[in-house]
C-alpha cells in the first residue's frame, strides 16, 4: 500500500475514534454532576451504543452494502450524527436527551464497520496493512481524552460539541476518500444474511457455543468500566481523570504489539481466560484503591485495559475466524458483535446503572467499593465457568 493511501486511511480512522473518545468516556460525569441524572439514567444513556450496535447490521447489510458508495454514506452518517450530537449537548431533560443520543449512535455505530470495510477494499494485504492503520484509531481516542482532561471539561457539555464538530469534519473528509462502490449490488436480501444468522450453525460445536455464552456474560460486568470509571475517578478527586484513563489505550497499543508472542505460547483458551481474569482484577483494584496512598491501584486497574481488551476481544475475533468456514466468517463476526456489543453491553448498561443508583449515598456520592465488588464477582464467576466448560481445539496462529 502506497504512503499516500495509508495516510488517507489513517486520518480517517483517527477521526473515527477521536469522535467516540471525545464524548463517551466523560459522559457519565457530565450527566451525573451537571445534569443530575440518576445512575439508572446514566446506564441507559450508555446503552444507546448497544441499541445502535444491534440495529447497525440491518442498516449495513440492507442499505450500505447494496445501494451506496461507502465514502458517500460515511459522509452522510457522520454529518448527520455530528449535528445531532451538538443538539444533544444542549438538552437537559432525560427523555429527549436519551432519544437524541440514540439518534446519534444510530448514525455513528454503522460507521465502525463501514470504515473497516473501506480500508479492506483498498488494501492489497489486510493482515499486513490494517493493524498499522487501525492503531491510529486508538491514538485518536487517546488524543481526545488528553484534550478533554487537560482542559478540565469532564463535567461540561463541551466534549459533545467537540465530538459533534469532529464528526461534521469527518463527514466532509469522507467525500475526499477513494471511491468504494457497494459490494453486494443485486444480491438477494435475506433476514438471516443481514443479521448473520447463518453463523448459528456454529453453535452446534460445544466450544463455539460456550465461547458465545461466555462472551455474552462477560460483557455484562464490562459495562461498569465504560459507564462509571470516569464519574468514580472524578468523585474521589483524581485530577485530569480523562487524561489518566488514556493510559488504558496506551497499554492497549503495547499489548496489541506483543499479542502474537503470547498467542503462540498460550493459545486461545488461556488468552481468553487471561482477559477475563484481568477484568476481575481491574474491578478489585478499583474497589480497594483510593486517591491517597493506594492511588497506584487505580492506575494499575486502568493499565490492565490492554489485557482486558486485546486478550479477550481480539483473541475472540481470531477464534471466530478460525472456527468459521470461510463463506460465513463475516456473518460469524457480525453475530458475535450483535451478542457482545449489542445484547451484552445493553444489559450491562442497565444493570450497572441500577447498581450505582442503588448504592448512592448522601450529597451525590456513592459506596464505590461495594459497587466495584459486584462486577468483580460477576466477572469472576464467568471466568470460573469458562475455565471449566470451554474446550478448544488449539490451532497454531497463521503466519503472515
């Protein structure tokens, strides 16, 4: 891939994740501190991305893949999503705020698959070229967090305005991207093909069925981190919490680089178990950390993000790719995304919000130790069950 094309795709991926990172991490602090939304309402707000993740396969499979050039539909979705997000930043009533936020995520979430698809279309060797481009997404998320944290905007609506403006800029930039025609023009439209139901045949394999169940269950306690870490850190007085949370994405880059080393030595099951163990450990570290002598426990919990994300989610994607026959690999990946980023994260958003609301204390504070012990216990139970029941036929990693 030539340098110019790589630069154009890298800029696209940078903006793609800058948008999400600018508002998503600190929204819980803004909603709880400034708008005084309850824990349950904050949980529902974070579940908006899960709702959109469940809907987006229909949109991508039914419309984007069949009727429009990818760069044009990306432009439309990002500009519309940016305008809606700027509107969201001005709303203070939960009902209309929630509805408008869902409107934004319905525009944004399909673009995750579409930007990947555009990259793959223009890469000669995606296995070789895509990681070097995708890492700019993590960098974009880091830069967004550093800006928001440094400017101390975590309890303000400004992060949504910044993200909305970046989304409109992204929409305009998409119009300059290489032409990428729809891939399935004239292909028959089936409900199963859109949702990835063809992948259900893989559930006949016990290892795959246990993997799906474990992935779904682990995503429920995971949402405690995404929705409530920033409010937690701000409440206990951590300065520049959003900036410090970017240490998690920095560790993600490191562990992505060293993943092949661990994968070759540990295999699928041990990698997945390491990811689950990291989630359990992270919540225990949060439960017993503070902003005084034990602040290092909080930083350790944040730095575990590389293992939490890479060892579980990326290894899971590799496992699905190994287990699924070539003709249904895309359907299988879509099915797993629906189960985890959709169903699992939605239930996790509702549950995390309910737990945080239940353990609210006086003057807007919370019993955080009890709150964090609940997802720690949940992740620990899933870890134990997965260790007992999951059996994988280890396959040596493919040479690139």
